[in-house]
C-alpha cells in the first residue's frame, strides 16, 4: 500500500473546502429568496396552503409552484 503524503492530503482537503464553501455560500444566498418547499422541478412540496400553488401537471402529482423567486415568498403562506 502506498503511503499518503500529509502535505498533498492537506492540499486536497483545502481544495475540497474551497469548492464546498462556494456551494454553501450560493445556497445561503438562494435560500433568502427561494421557497424551501419548491423542489428542483418547480413543484411545491409544502403540506399546507400557499397562494403560489397551481394544479399539478399530471393527475396525482405535486402542485406546480408559481413563485418566481423574485419576491419574498413568506407572506404567501397561509396560516390557520
């Protein structure tokens, strides 16, 4: 078995940290304006009422999210 060079190992860890930090920063930015219940297919996964929900594209499917991600989505949520 080949020995691991600690400096090369650390260099690779640092590179992974740099990549993942960029992904995390982008996710933090997007989370401020994108509804957390909207999946990657623009479907609503919320189990409560929201004025941005539209009829599913297929019978029995998830509702379509009509939010445009340009507005603060939080007031759209209905509360009981």
